[in-house]
């Protein structure tokens, strides 16, 4: 199992268990949980508590078409399955854990990258009105433009590692950025860094060129 040092908070796990997170954040949480024994154990506890609450709730009458509408919403949803966090990758060479592979239909070779400058690449894999999920490739030793946030940015490392003003983040580690964070992530030397990122608002870049490119890159 991956040696995870930076875990997801209980608030996000509870939101995932309750089904109240945007699909993009669901994907990041599910992928992180598949790499973290700690996060998986906490999530299973929250699932158990939620089941007990449902058992104690009063029974309500349902409309005749409730089942059909529910099944239709499930079929139309692009979010990863709630139970997918329990899937463990049995392929030691896989970069992507099972929830992410299920979402994109394969491992690293299935990603359709788009260059964004400085040797970096991205692939947007889930985009909705409330949040966007993307894969980001950063060459070893490369720094990303300094930026802050207009909302929440959830970053999960899948390969390599990066450092910023707060700490070092390796495979399985997750970092949550908000309006108070201003940082410059730098990929460590030796191995290219690949991250899965979910955002619910555009980033705030300090440099002129990143701000000009931002509209075209949808970052």
C-alpha cells in the first residue's frame, strides 16, 4: 500500500459518503481512498453511521415513478460509483488506481494530453457547472506558475512528487487549496509528476502570460 502522509479531511469523506460532493471531487476522493488505508477505514465508518441513520428514519410514501426516475439519474450520472473506493489495483505497474481507470477507460496510455506550456500537459476528464477534474503532467524539476485560488482546489499525486510552501506531496498524498493559499508547486527531480486535480473555480495566477493563457486552457 502507498505510504500516504497527507490524508483527506473528514468533511470531504462525509460529503462523499452522503453523495453531496460535485462529481469531480467525488472522483478525486474515491481515487485517494483507494490508495489510503486510513481514509478507507474512516469512510467505511461514515458509511456505517449513515446506514444506521437510514434504518432509524421513518418510512415515507413514494410516488409511483420514483424508482424509474432514480434509475434514470443513475444511468445519466458521470460520477464514479460510490463503492469504487474499495477497489484495489492488482496491477503493480498501473499508475492510476481503479476508480480513475474506470473513469477514463484505461491507465496512463489512455490519456489524451494537451500541451499547456513549459513541458506541462493536462487532460480534462470531467467538467460540470459546479467543478472540473483534470490530470496534470509536470516534468521533473519544473515549477508551476505561482497562483492562489478563487475556490477549492483538491490535488492528488499519482506519480512522482512535488513541493510547495507548505510541504512535500508524494503518491497518494492530497492537498486542499482555498482562497487563503498562495503557492508555487515544483515537481521533484528524478521523476515526472502526475496529479489528479478538482477545482470549483478558476485559479488566480500572478504572472501575465499564465493569465492570458488561462481562458484557452480552462484552468
